[in-house]
């Protein structure tokens, strides 16, 4: 890194987080205990997500207020601020070739496996890795095989070792965007301030934030906000800013009477807006963020509300989640736009974890939290016996868990507790509990947690076998993806949807913001194929139920109605639809 040049007073939150991440990778390369490595990675996340300047907090002696930042880490951050380097990182870098760290970020690698490649095959750079993969030398190591070689070459061809991720998953973007909107409203309580762009359309990830205001004077006050690292006016009606968390923000402001035009324009998507403009031109109208120009009269109509603009175009209001040019204009013209499912339609959650596996709360605590949210039912679905990551539930423990769930339901009252399991689907499609034990459960969700590298045919057969199992009620997080972090595994989703429709097996939209799996495209296709959908939080703590809105947003982007989502039903009605009941 080197020392910071004159004029740069302190590193950004992103730079500090990158330095801590690098230090964690270096320690893992060096063989440090995993707890030490995780400490740096958790600290990096806390810094990256911090809304205010971590450098300022450090110099004020307050950085230890952030979760996961203790005295030792605070000293390292202070050194980075004052000298441009963390001394421990300097020493560790000297032990390894510069190119070795570059390959740790490749899919399927990481520092530990990169160190093995270095120790056993002298691979110390992306180029050396490519040469070894092309010469089929990687498969000579235990745990590395031909498929890994193929994935390495594909990743190198895609530039994965050089190109960092540039999109931010929606929950982290919203955490910044909502705080920023609140801060702007606090400056002028009479102003209208709204998130626009892909964040308002509830896309899975965003490259920046768009904010629309009806008070241009607020653009001059951005630099006063604690959240903002830098800001500048780019025109009379626009400004650009960067937050301490590294988010880029585009801001536009027009008069209150034009707010609806501007909000619609800035919400997009580009494809939706282009289709809308084409329709307007055919009617002799021109749309812009400033208003709706009538060519015949040369008059411009302005709209304080978005709904007014759609009405002037002869259309009903189109929800932001649908504005992707996927048939929404045609449906609006035909009067067939769906009434989309809403968070308040969900009556129960059918996927959560407790301390019996990898959750952080008891059955009673999770049940109480679900009841307090107004849920009528909750399925306790701890991981099964071969989850593969520890903290899973043996058959004997599951039998005890069933009794504990029944007892908790009687103790708490006011909510139906279902004894369930998230059962691992083994590579051959079998499940890791026997049928007798599965038959004692109220609810079974089957998920793939291991052996992601199967080819499409094998993975498809594996998942279809689980879908056809008489005790499997639903498939969980079907593609195995992690947004912006892990690609979906190879699978023929259409074949799976057909099998589920035939078997009466539901498919989950997992609401975890990093998953949102099924994706909106697959959820729409599954519903069209006649598959019932459930929206689950996959909560691992009481606060984890809050993410359900991300699953609902995926369902809305998939055009789903409440009738398409099984857990909008009361439990007796849903239970009657399950194949085990039929």
C-alpha cells in the first residue's frame, strides 16, 4: 500500500476493510488458528458496513464501539491510518510471493488451498496456476480434480483473480440508502426524499444508489451528513456522493410538482422506461424526468405522483418490482396485472434453525419471536445428520427434538409449532434420515448442502429423486447460489419444476438476502409450471425473521400473487394440500 500521500488525511472504510481482509488472508496463508482469521474477517465486515468514518472513530478512540473491534484491532487500524500500513501485514507479505495472494480469491480456492498449491506444486501466481491446470497437474493433489481444473481455467479466463466484485447485495445497500434518506429528511422535514433505481425495484444487488428529492437546496448540504465521505454538485439538479461504506450515490432534485416524473424516470429500469417512451411516442407524447410533452399542443404536463403519469399514458399504476419490461406494459393494457403478494399475507415461516444445529436461539425463543410477528405457525427445521458443517442433528437427537417442539408449543401457546427438519439431499438423491423417522415429522424441507460439483444431469437426477420422496414437502434454496459470491450449481430447473408439479412438492424462495433462491426468473417459471411456492426466512436467530421481506420482494418480482404462495394459507389449509395428507 505505502504511506498515504500529502492531502489524503485518512483511508476510507473500504480501504480499511480491504486491509483487514488481506491481513486475515495472510494469517490463513501462514497457518494461523481459524479464530484469529475469522476475527479479522468479522472486523472487516463491521468496518465495511459502518455508516460513519471508521478512521474518524479510531482517532476519537471510539472504534471499539463497532462489533468485533477490540483494542488490538484498534491499534492496527490506527497504524494503517497514521502510516498507510499495518506492520503485521508488511511482515507476512514478505513470507509469500505477491502473486500467491492474488489467487486466493478464485472460486473454490481460498488461502488454505492456495497454500497447499504453493507448498506442493510451487504455484505462486495466477499464471503459474493456469499453467498447472492446463498441464493437468492440479488433479494430482488429493481434494483437487479435473472439474476443479476446469473451474480454475474458467475463472482465470473471466478475470476473477484480477476483477473485484462491484455490486452490493440489496440488504447492505438498503442499510446505507435508508439511513441516507432519513438523514436528508432530517435536514428538511418538509422535503420528499425517496430511494429510486434498482434498490426501489428490489433487485438482488445494486451497483450504486439513486435518490430523488423535491428540494434542490438539499444537494448543497450533502457534505454536512455524517454518512458522506465526499460529495459534489454535477449540475443544477444533480449531485454525486460516496458514503463511508463505499457506496456511490446519484442524487436528482426537481420541483415538488415534478416529483412523480422524476421518481418514475429514476426508478427505471432502462428497458421499462424505453418501452414506456415508445408507447408515448406512438401517442404523440414525449416522456422525460421533467414532464410529459404533448407534441400537438407543445404543452408539458407535470406529475407530483407517479400514478398520475401512468394514468396520463392510459395505464394503471405499475409496481416498481415489475418494471423490467417483462410483459408488464402488455398486462397493464390488458387489465391483467397481478395483485402482488405482500409481507402481511404471510401466515407462517417453514424454515428456521435453533441451537440444536447452527442457530443462535432456543426453540422457545424462536417460537416467541415468530408469535410476536403475528405468525400462526412456525416449522423448526434444524440441519440433518450429514449437513457437512457440524452442529447437525443425529437421528437420536431429532427424536428428542420432536418432543421438545411439542412441549414448547404447549408452554408458549398462541402459535402452532411444527416439528421439522432441513434434510440434506445426498449425492445419489437419498435423504439422511430413514423413512420411519421422517414420517414422524410435520414438515420436511430437503436441500443440497454438499457435492455442488456434480454435472447437470447428475444434480438434476439427485434433486428430482428428493422431490419425489413421499415425505419431502418442499425443496430448499434450489440453486445453491450466494449472490455476488457463489454461482448456482448446474441443474435443469425446468425438469425439476415438472417433477415437483407432478409429485406435489413445493419449492422455497429462501429469503436470506444473500440467497433469494429461487431467483425471480425461476420462481415465475416454477409457478407457471404449477409448482406451489413457500417463502421462508431461513432464520438462525429471532432477528432473522426480519429478512422475510427479501423473499416477498423476489416473489413480487416474479409476478406472484398471494394465491401462488402456500404459506399465505392457515396451517390446516396448507397441511391439507401437502402430498403426505393426500
